[in-house]
């Protein structure tokens, strides 16, 4: 080959290398932007979720207050009704007492007339004055008898008159007390109605506030949902960007601590955490057939045949493979979980599940800090959410 040909080949090789490096830098920059965008969207969703939760708590508090006011209003209306019944009964009692007093007044007048009539009748029957009756010896005995008779009648009439007068006085006293009671009942009903009106006003105001609060809560919920949907869309872009990562000649995907080195089953590779899209401290255990994050398959198949061991010593399964979780969290699988989430005690060490080579150790989108290996004559294993 001529020198000119060698120079041209060298130039083309350098150009290809430069273009490759430029693509990688652009891709890294794009991936970094997507990660930042997703983090911002998740923060916005959390902010709206928190605001919606606050509005929900406020709505529950208002509902409780409204229920209390409604109970108060019902009880007050019952008391007003009872007070009204008492006022009505008291009014009837006053009417009856007024009638009774009128009857007693008539009885007293009748007794006075009877007493005066009886005395006049006795004197008229005697046919003489008291002086004449006193001088006539024959009439002395009759005079005494008539006098005693008159006194007896006067005493009887006065006794009856006194009883009737006492009864009338008692009736008038009872009527006065009953009228005072009715006045108190009238005042009590006015207070109860004022209390009821105040409770009605407060309830109406809180009803309006509750309506506004529920609307605000729904608005925040919708905004949170929009942010999560947008974050899911960005997450899908991140997964696509990660899936586009080219495997190096040595079988690795990028650089990172330990990438390119071999590990044995049981070697320490990291610590359980909650980085990335995580709902708590755990390890996402995923098996992929194409490359890390691509070609997911059921890890239990490889666990059962002994190809893999569990990456934690003591743990519980918090979410199994292909359990339905959330379409917004896993849009590429329709909402189904593509790995197994396991959780041990806080800060549990994570171990290599088989012999093989470390092919990835970096922040990996929703997986957070991820570690991946290529099992000797086997699939890829991806462990996510590490510290």
C-alpha cells in the first residue's frame, strides 16, 4: 500500500474513532439529561402527592367537623322542638289557671251575695229591729238563738270564702310562676335558635371549603399523575438509551469499579440500598438474556436449576417476578415487574450469585446504582438499587 493510502486509512480510522467518541459523549450527555429530568419529575410528583395528601387530611378534618356540626344542628333542633312543646304546654296551663281563677272569683262573689242575703233574710223574718227584740222579754230567747244562727252562717260563709280566696291566691301564684317559666322557655328557645343558625352558617362555610379542598386535592393528584406519566416516559427513554449501550470487545458495558474483572459465587459486590426508582431499602434481582436491562426472564428458573444463588443471605421477597405493579412504573411491560425484589436487614451485604465477569457497575436509570455480571455460559444478572 502506498504512503498516500496508508495516510488515508489512518485518517478514516481516526475519523471513525472520533465519531464514535462524539456519539458516546452525546449519548452520555443525553442520558445524564434524561436522568436529571426524571429525578426532577419524580420530585414534582412527590411534591404534588404530598400536597394532595395534605388536602386529603384537610378534607377529612373538614368532613369530621361538618358531621359534628350536623349532629349539633339535629340535637339543637330536637331541643328547640322539645322547648316549643314545653312552651305550648305551659301556655295551655296558663289558660287553664286563668279559667280556674275566674271561676274562683265568681265563687267568691257568689258567697258574698249569699252571706248578705242570708243576714237580710233573718232580720226580715224577725219583723223588728235589734232594739225592739232586746226589750221584749218574750223575744229575748229568740234573739239569742237568731244571733247564734247568724253568727254560725257568717262563720260558715267566711270559712268557705277564706278557702276559696286561698285557692285563688294559690292559683294566681302558680300562674305567675308558670308565666315566668314560659318567659324562660322563650328565652331558651331564642338561644337555641341562635345556636342552630350559627351552626348552620359554619356548616355552610365548611361545606364550601370542603368542596374547594376536594377540587384542589384532585388537581394535585392529576398533576402528580401527569408528572409520574412523564417520568415513566423519560424512564422508557432511559431504558432505550441504556439498551443502546454497545458491548465492548471485552463484553463489558462502559467502565466502573471492577468492570472487566471476574467474580466467584458468594463474592461481596455491594450493599443493599434504595437508589433509583425504589420504594424502600431492597435489591432488585433481574436476569436478562440479551444484555443488562434487555431480555428479562424469570430468575426462578436459574435459581431452581442451581445456575444462580440468591444475592442476599437473609431476606424476604417483597415483590416477585411478573407481579402486577404499576403501568406508570413499568410502561415497557404493561405494569408487570420484570425481576424479584428482595429485602434483608438494613445495610445487608450483596453477593455475586454465580461465577462470571462483571460487565456493568454504574448508575443505571431507574435501577439506581446497579451491578451486573455475565454468568459463565449463562445469562446476565442485574442487581439494582445498591448503595
